[in-house]
């Protein structure tokens, strides 16, 4: 007999918290259920079968049972623990930011398969040295903004909708570029090089980022744009943003 309250899904552990004496609460960003919170009984015990399964960043196949208020983790199998990310300050900070941003931007139980795939792919690429870490993060931010309802309009003027080849201004209220005829207010000036890079980065799949080589100045301009939209459109500002700034200085 199949229990209709039991689900199997791939997921990433994006946050954990101690719960009672031996248990844990874990926040999983899942492929099939969106963001969920689960109780893990006995997870804090040294010999628990759930110890490795519930470490932050762990990516695996999980079986959860849906209770009245919370899920309960019943079984799991690790696909990639991503624990190597914890041994490097930069990778640790960037991966923590990815998880915090996902937690902040996504409502409970809201399925977003595209974002789930982007998160997993970004973690895999971050776990290598193949692609610039900053570009990975900027790419994820842009895709997260798009898939959660805050897509940037860069091929057309965000006010009058006239097609534009480039711009030097991002309107922060209309979420996009501005043509020469529309008023440049309520926004920020950026270089045309940064604008073109932003548009290219927005449309490029995460696994193709190795094709892109940008100067630090342009990367900083893009970060200024994405940081504004993230800090002003979600419930709270990611705390790990401050750590990202700190490690760059």
C-alpha cells in the first residue's frame, strides 16, 4: 500500500538548526516540492544514519513524510556532499550565499525546477576551479531574479518598450534598460560594456560561463545592479553579502 503522504525527491540542504536534544530541523530545497522544512529524528547523535545526510550543502535523494506542520525525513542517499566547499573560505562564503539567497527568495512549497537545477549546477561548478566564482554567483542571481518574478528587461526600453541595442542606465523601478528618449531617473548609470555583459550573462546558461571573460570593473558594476534588486525585492537582505564584500577587500 502506497502512503500518499510520503515523497521522494532530490534536494539540497540549504539550512539546519538544532531541535530538541538529539534532533535537527533541516530546510531542503527540493526538485519536486520546492522549499520544505523537515524534522530529522536523532540526527545529532554521532552514530546516526542521518548525520552526513543533513550537513549543509549536501545534495541527495531524500524520502520525506508530510505531517500536519512539518515533514519528517525518513531515508536518504547522498549524491554529492559538497563538503569540499567548506575547506576554502571563498567557496564556503559563495556557497553559503547561494543557500541563503535561495532560502530568502523562495516561498515554502513553491516548486521551481529551473531554479533547482541552476542551484545544483552552480554548486558543482563552484566545487571546481573551472569558472570565475564571481561570474557564477552573478549568473545565479540573474536566473533567480528571473524565475522568481523579477526579470530584467535589457533588449527593450523598460519604459516605452522600444528595442535598444545597448544602454548606459538601469531603471530600478521598471527593472531594465532605458532608451535615449526616456527619462533617466530612479536608477543607476553603468558603462555600456557592463550593460552588454549583463545582457549576455543573463541569457547564458551556467555551464557555458567559461566563454565569458570580464574585467573586475565590469563585474563590480554588474554586482551593483544585482545586489540592489536582491536587497529590495525579497523579504530580507542576505547576511552573507557582507561577508562577500569582506573577503574581496
